C-alpha cells in the first residue's frame, strides 16, 4: 500500500496533488516520495521596519509611542523588482523551503485590536512571489527578548505599557540593553555593542517579567488584571488573534494555502521568564538561554534596580573558555524606575491605548513587590522560590504547565484558518517538546528546533576546539571538561551527534519529521577580516574560516541525520557596518557589500524582467516589477543608449548595482562561504535517504537510499501521466537530486560570458527530455516562462551546464539544469539499498582561477570585435 493516504488525516478531505504529508518521521510528497525541505529564513530584516534598523535612535521611541511604524516592504521590495533577483538567487542555490519571518508588531502596532491590513496584503503579495519561484513556506511568528523596544524583536510597543512598564527607562535600570541607546541614551555609540550581549537580556528584569506575565500571569501575577482579564490572557489573546488575522488573509488569498504556505511555526524561541527559578538571590545555571556578559545583575539586584536603587553587580567577559568574572560595576539608575508612572493612566485608563487597569494593580511600584516576592524598603527577597512552585504547592515545569497550553490555543486558532496546516512545534531553545495530544496534531506536525555553534557565535572565531553544548545543558556531564572536543574532526562529529539528539526529540511527538528552523554562523569573524577591516585589507573576500564553520554545521545536518533545515538567514539589506541591522548580528549568507565591482552593461532582458536590480541606490528603471522571466542566459553586454530603460550605470562602490558575466557569477557574487551552504542534496527520494556525505574540498557527494516495496511512487497522484519506460520494474518517478552549479559548473559555463550557450555534442552529462535518457540538444522549451521549474533558464545551457562524473549502484540517471534524476527498480518484496556518488569531472572549481579565466575570456571576446562599446 502507498506510504501516504489519499485523504488528509486532519480533515478527512481528499488531498490535492501538491500536498506535503508528514509520515514515518519524513516529509512525503503526494506520490509517496520522501521530500527534504532545505532553505533559509526570509528574513532577519523583518524584525524592524524598512529604514529602522536597531542601531537607529532617531524616531525609535516615537515610532512605538505613535503606533505608526509600518512594516510594508519587508522582507522584499516588490515595487523595484529586486524581489525577483533575491528569489532567483535563493532558487539557484537549490533552496526549496522558506521560513517566513513576521512579527506581532508588524500586524498590530497601531494598538490593541487595530490590525495593519495593508501589511497583511503586502505579505500575501510577497508570498505569491515566493510561490512563483516554487518555494514552500512555513510562517514564523518571530520574537527575541519580547520586543524591539526591549532590545529584541516581536511584540508591539503598547504591550510593554500594558504590563505597567516604562520602556524609556530600560537602559537606566539595566532592565534591558537597547542597541540604539548603548551604552547610554545621551551618548550612544551603537557600533561598539559587544557581540551577542543582546542575549543577556534574557537574564534581565524586562524580559523576565514580560515572559512571566505572558505565559504564567494567572499563576504568579493574579493582581495584574487589565480590561477585566488577567494580563496573561490579555497578551496571549491579542498575540493569537493577530496571527490568526494574518492566517485568515493568507487563506482568503485563495491560491497560497498548501500550494505555497504549508504550515506555521509556534512562537520563535519562547522564554520561561522567571518560571521555575529556584532562588532569586542567585543567577540560575539551568536556564540555557541566559548568557553572562558585561554588567550582569542577579534577579534580586534586578528587582532593586527596577525601583531605582543603586546596585553593584558582577561584570563578566566571554572568553574562548566561557564566561569569566572581571570585577564589579556599579549601576545607578539616578532615580529612574522601570515601572510606569501612575499619572500616565488617569483613573486607570490609558489615554491612547484605551485599556482600563484594575485598581488592585498599582502603577509605579514593582508588581513582584505587590505580590509579596520582595520588600522594596529593605530590598530583601521575601520569597526567593516564589516562581518555583504553583499555588497548589507543586513544582512548576514551564514547558508542561505554561508553554503547552499556549501552544494548544495557538494551534487551534491557526487550524481555524488553515485546517491542513503542518504545526511546526518550536519549544524553548534546546528543550525537548512535551507530549502533545493527537487531537491537536492530527497527523500534521513537525518538530521545529534550532541549533547554533555557540562558541563560534560568541567569539566570532572558528576555534580548534569546541564543546558538546547540548550535552552540557541537558546534564549529560558532571563537569564541563568531558564535553570539550579537540580538533576539527572531533568537532564535526560532536555537531552531528548533537543534531541527532535534537532529531530524536521528535519521537516524543510521534512519527513526525524534524526541521532545524535556525542554523548558521556569523560572518563578521576575526575583527571583520573578510571585509578587509584588518591587515590593510589583505584578507578581503577570504571567507575560508566562515566556510569551515558553516560546513561543520551543514555537515551535521547531513550524515545519518538527513535533516530538513532553514538557515539563518538571508538579509537583503545586510551591510558590513551594521550586519543584518539587528544588534550587530551578521549571519546573512549574502551581502550587497560583498558584490564585486563591474563595468557598465546594457541588459539584454525584457522590460518586465527585474533580474538585475539589487538594492536601493540603483539607477536602472523598470516599467514593470512583476517579472515573469529571470533569464541570465539573455544578459549580454552591448552599446549604451540614452533611451535604454534597462541601463545600469557603473557601480563604483557596493552601494550601486552590479550585473554578471554568467550564471555562476550571479550565484556566487555577494554570497559568503557559498560552497558551504550551497550543497547537493536529494529533494525527492523514491525510498528513504539514510546517509548523505558531501566533501566540499573534493566536490564529492554520496547518497545512500533504502527502498521498500511500499515506496513505489504513484505519478498519477502528482497529476502526471505514467511515463513509458523500457524497464517495467523501474519506478514511475525518479529520485531527484539538486546538483549545485557552484560546485559542478562546467568549464564552458565558467568561461563563456556571452551566456548564450549551445549544447556540446557528445557531452558526458546526459540531458533529460520528456523523462527519457538522451543527449538532446535542448530542453528549454519545456521550461519557458516557468519560474518554478527553472527561474534562471539553466535548461537553455543544455548538457554543457554541469561537468559530472556519476556512479550509481543501479538504474539510470540524467540531468536537467541543476537537477539530477535517477530512476531505479523498486523491489517486489523486502527492501534494497542504492547508492550514488557524484564528482566533478575535471576536479574541484578553483574560484580564483575561474574568476581569472572568466575575466580573460571576457576581454578576448571584447577585443574580437563582438562588443560595440569597445
């Protein structure tokens, strides 16, 4: 019998041909093939409105107080055509999945219950553009540290005021570190914000209080009542309703659900706040999200600071060996308090936001003092274990007692709009999920967990040693020393083991797949050496350390883990100075500041193509931004013309536009450590992939597959007719493997700047035509105008695109564009193992040599008289 049902387990309705199932711990297409979903987060830039990156203080507080900050334009600009460039690049890198970042603030910034429908409609437009390029999408309700107004991202400004807090005093009381005010609001130098210090906010009073109220207000803050309901219910109902509004908008679009949007993540990286703290007089050691760096108060000291009391706190630095205490620092709030002034709400009613606060909730005084946790006058903590036990006396377990009920309420609302939605279950960082009832999951679920190489992230350096961080957090070791791993081989093995542990967590939920929702590395390593900031620019463009670090993480997702993932992140407005525009994080795999300077060209593309717009500051004009074609094969240098509407001027600095000599240049230009993240993998497998190995130093890919009788795919369930085959035992559909041009481009592609390649007769790389093995001269007619199948028109290169040496243990194979199709028999009984090895014929591409070759070829072409400008 087939591996997948013909009806949905969630609704009992007949499933459409494009349906993605979650079965046997895998994503499975409707024909029964195992699907690997690999892609990227789009985008870290979504944490703030366009033009309002976290380092910018001017207008920062005013935007929150007015509620007028629109997020239209995020994550991509649809009006200048650049969205097509970015999506074509992502598709060319082989990605098929996007984690679509959206914040609560973007939806409800204007006030409680006031939704930004213009932004929601813009989101629908962007999702349709993503659909054009064939991407699957899962929505990410993103937050970090609660809100951008508390040093992170996520919730609207008014939610902080609703909690009785004055965010203008975060910096003075050290309740949160706010980038634009670092180190002081009167003399900010945001460029000096220490790496990753933003994450210490999880151990500061603002975040601790806000998340406690959101998840456990009824339990720990019963006096906090607003508009007749506890603050927990008030906040959660608004968050869930806002996301529900967006889900409704996506559903009502009529062409996105299942065809593009396949599900929803739960709240990104939820935090426990104070829940479970054993002793407020000490910094907890079991809260994995709490980093000690810089001046770091204990919870008790934070409470006192929040009421304006001077405190002397420990100061910490982070070394390659971990946090290290370096003396003390005295923090003087100078009379400022975290808690909102009672005069801001005359008669208990907020004049702008409209809520009515219960008289039992006194503004101007710490809410935890109001609940008997500590005494303001003496500063003494009266109930150090207040957050450890429930009112009934039971020890609280955050994920079971507080996170799970919220998840269930959120999932119920999303399913109202999207009944077939895959629920991407995202528990707190490094925490296993709780058991969830099938009445919520309904056979449509995926564990969504995150993984970062913490040492590299914090030190901004690829070290010769590392540690089993997950094992430390989960209590695997009695001390940290046994967790240390020495040497790259041991480090890579440890990463793979850690991801294996995370994958095993999915078994708690059932036979569901796992996706690593965030994984990535910082690119501003070693003092931004790769940007030319050190050694007189000697190492500018050298991302070798970044490649090693990222390859270690990507390799961990391969091997026997064979994981789905979405890399963090692709940021269209990344810059060397400010990174991703959020707390100096710099994890974008691409940056306009890393584009190569080029000479002036005329675009030989149709007026409707926006394939050549990169970022603001361009000089090109496009009559239409709704591109139906993105074809680098049609890009050709030529004479300039005063009336040429697709003229792009010479880019004298990274602020201007660029175009490319060939498709290889397009896919590598601006990309950082591209060989590490642009890697071969099976996108659809007849059977189950059991092992993936890829050696980027050799461009050698190995895949192992186990095929069972029940794995025989049914092409009719994809709406396809059964193909004719000379082998009756052969599967109706092939296994499909993405083979990246970045690693396997032929020499001709690397050197031919005319980009109008004719097929090479007798090529060693077979071409696919109508599903048969052949050496056809062209397959471009099958893909004309089809962005989903071939946005870069790679099929027009015929058999000359890739240079492959392929060895299979059985069956036959052929190539179209960057897809290798592999047919083999499905066993009549039992199971069978197949293997495939792919190498680059002619050896590994040497980037510098390829660049030099392309440059020389270009000038030879010009001097031969083919360029009318010359």
